[in-house]
C-alpha cells in the first residue's frame, strides 16, 4: 500500500514533484561540478608538482641557504676566463680564434652530505629517502676580435711619437646550457625521473651506479638530435644514452639524467647531494614527518608538496581559488534554496491534502504512518532530483573536461634565487647570479595544464546523500504539518 | 454501547466563543439505529466527532463499552477508531489516486492485515455493495452513488462495531439517496451494527427507528 499510494500520488503531482526534483537537481549538479572542478584543480596542481620532483615524493630536504657576506665572492661559483690574445687560461690563440669553455656547476651551489639521506631515512614517519644532485652545465663559446691601431694619414705626431687610435674589435660569445640530474639508480621509485615516462630504450638499472649511461629528456634529445644509443657529452665526458624520457606534464626536471656517482664526479662534488627526496609513511601526516626530519637534520630546509602548492600562481591558482570559494558558496546557497523550496512545496502539498490525511487518521492510520507516507514521497522526489542532478553534474563535468580551457601555472616565483635549493633548486635555481639570467632555466617556470573535472564515486555518494537529505528536509516540513493534523478536520471540511 | 454524560464542546475563535455542544446526555445501545437531526450549525457533526473519537469534549464523558474516549491517548483512540468505528462522509473522502479496491484496503492497513487478504476482503466488500465489477476504477471514474458505495464498503470491510455517517446522501440525487440508504440499513442489520447518522433530510429522518434533534448544542425532543 505504501509504495502504491506513493507512486500514484507522485504521478498525480508530477509537475510539483518535478519542480522540487529540478531544484534539488540543480543544487546537486552544482555540487558535483564544483567538486569535480576542485578535484581537477587538485589533479592539475599535483601534476604540476609531480613535474617538479616526481611521483611518490612527499617532501624534499635541501640545505638551508647560507647568504655570503657582503662583497665576498662565492668561490663555488664558476669563473670563465678568456684572453683577448689567446685561449682560456692563457692558451695561445690567433686573432679571431674561437674560444670555448664549459662548466658543470651544482644548482644553487648548496649541497648536503650524502649521509643526510641515511639520517633522513631513519627519521620517524619516513618510508623511503633518495638523494639527488642537480647540476647545470654551462657552455660559453665565441671569439674576441682585437681592435686595430690606426694612424692618421700623414704620419706621426710632431716629435716622433706614434699617433693614432684603436678602432674596431669586440667579443661575440654565446651562452648555452642544459641541466643534469644525478639520480640514485638504486631507488627508482623516488626523484624527478619518476615524473617522466621512458618512451624509448630503458631506464637506469639498479646496478648502474657508476656506469657511463644517461637517460635524456625527449624534448632535449629532439632539440639536440640525440637518440638511444648515441652519446651525450657532459663536462667533457661521454655517456651512452640508454633511454629517452618524456615528462608527464610540463617541462622535465632535467635535460639529462645520470647515475648519481657520475654526476658527483663531474661536478667535483663527491659525497654531496643537493636534494633528498622523501616519501612519507602517511601523506596526511607531513607536518609530523617534517618535524622529525628537521630534528634529524637541523640545518636543512624541508619543503612539502603543500608548500609548493602555495607557490603555484597563474590562472590555475585563480581558478582553483574560485572553485573553492565562489563555487562552494554558490553550491551551499543553491542547495539551501532548493531544500527550502522543496520543504515549502511539500508543506503546501500537505495543506491541500488535509482532508485526505484526516480521513486516513479517521480510518485508524497512526500519525507516524501518515508522516511516513509524506516523508517517503519527499525522499523519492529527492532521489529523483539526485538522479537528475548526478546526470546533469556528470554531463557538466564531462563538458568541462572535453571543452575546458588549459590553465597556466607559474611555479615557484619566489624560489628562484641561486641559493634557494630544494624543489626550487630543481625547478628554477640556475646560476642566475653568475650569468645574469641568461640561462634556459628561469627563476620560475610556467606550465600549461589541461583542466579536467573528474567525478569520483565519493561525490556520487555525496550527491545521493544530499538527495536523501533534501527529501528528508522536505519531508520534515510536510510530515510535521501532517502529524499535527487533527482527524476532526476531515469531517470539518465536509460538515 | 455509548453513554454520553454532560458533554460540552466549546470552540473559541478569537473573541467569539461557540458552544457546539452544551451538555449532551445520550445513551445508544448496541445495534441501535439513531438519526441525529437538526439545523446547520446545531452541533450534529460535533456530536458525531465525539462518538467517533475524532474530537474530545471540553467537559463531560463519552463512554464506549465503558471506556471514556475523552481520557484516552491519541494512539489508543486511533486504535479504537481503526478497530471498532466505521465512518461514511458526505463527500465520500476517497483517496483520488487509489482504485476502489485500494481505497477499501486503506481501512485494513491499520489492522495489519496481509496484502493478499486485504485485497480479497476489499473485493468482497465491494461486491457486497454491488461494485464487484469496479474494483480497478479510481473515484474519478465512478458516479457519486458509486463513490459512496465504495466509502460504505471501506467503512464496513473491517467489520466495525459502530458505523457513523455524516450526511451520507447529502451529495446525491433522490433515487441514489434511497439506494444508498437501503445499502446502509441492510448492511447494518446484517452485521448488527450500531448506526448513528447525522442528517438534516427529514425524509431520511422518517426512516429512522430512533430520532433525536440537536439544536444549538442541546438535544431537544423530536
């Protein structure tokens, strides 16, 4: 009887039921879309962050910056010495002879002892830790053209001295560079290389700790016309390219990946690393892990993915902010309005059915049965709204994924000083102090990420919950009214 | 058996105070057929509500089989209505979305009768009032007389002790009126029901073995 009565009643009042269901559907669809967009933003941010230091890395440990004293020159920074009359370091050369110099430098010039990896790995809450060394290889080549001494026509000055002036001359040098990352090949699950996919050849094998092998970013390989099996020269040493890696999103963390020991040898930084990549036991307890790591390595800088997320700016950040603030509030307002409208319409429907409910009470129906009938109708209407809302929300999320814009993300704008290290070091700390910003790696980096709006099972469950809640709210309005109804009203209406 | 003693019912609407019943004493024996007559606003429907446990007196007592309905909880009163009292209303008060059979079944729902038995008993009740061929019709597909027959079947299907009818032929033409009254009287006689009917129709009043008149809340000799 309950379901028969419910079904017939909803069919009779299908227009009113559709209005209530549509209101709830709108609110629920909005919740789904906002949640999906928020998730999409989260994924986009995660992809951006993954491109910084790889999948599975929850935090990085770098050396805290040590500012040099004013006026003091940092002897770790490379110097390029050229002689207008000869080659570098005083080498002889003819006029106009090309001169070239390359330097392998540690990015950020700040290093940690490799033993730090062990110390960090033993800290509470740390599941795994791996070291990495970020290098920058800078090549400067070009030529000096000395000026020519020219005497005016008519000879020297009175008195016999040579009169004239130096004209012409100058220098024409180009600066080029690429980034290198020394990877702990024994821990392939951590570090920047995990954010790339091996698209040709293979990755490092765990036994290749000292092998002269390299994995090259596919974009860099294309630019330099390199392929698997070729040799890439880094700091005068040739490395066999065993594989090409393609970054999952944005730019790769480095152009060339080498085994850590090889990178250390090239940079003259044996036993040194720039970054420890840390995977936590529980990604929700990063603050506790950070404290434990800092206790183990007091002079380090610990950067978590959350810290990095704060450095993301650009349209991704703006859209994310909008989704979180405006979208959520809009959802709350629409849902509240939908709930209220549903409640009022249900209450109004009960008012029109006073005689009907009064009659049922006169026949012996208890108040809770009458109320249950009203609530049941409202909940079914709510579920109908939920189904409509899920369909509408899923369609909206699909449309956003299919036709949504690409968002740009500016990363780590504040982290670009040469001494910042950490993920900043990976992503942007070039030797800007030396080369005045002429490097490929800028202090910050811009990535384009396609906006997606994934609809999760949890948000579907939330939608169903909201639909039921909406129905219960509406039912509570109507049920309260029905429960207060005196059976005498049934007769009063017809007396 | 009903025993009403000093029953009053005062309605207050703003500053207006209306005594719908002003001290009614009445005894109705089991199996009695009583017609309450009187002018509109005289308190007839209020008296019927007291007898049916739909309203409570302001003062006085309404005893049904020795139990004072005025002192019972709402749940207990609902239970008594469900088991012992059948109602027939002037406007039929059928659920418009339910079929004739389902409408009759609504009276069996509070008694916890299983669906299959409900359907069978409802069909029998409808057949007994001549609507065996109309089980699947909704009220909108039935004439006024047929709707009132459905209402009578609904009132009788649970085999009540008392049948209360409030102007049961008020919305019907004369021919249908007599037809409905025949049905009511026959069914009450067959089942030995206590039958109380409120009407202002003097033709119907003349058919009653016992007639009382209610005027301004007070029973007056007929």
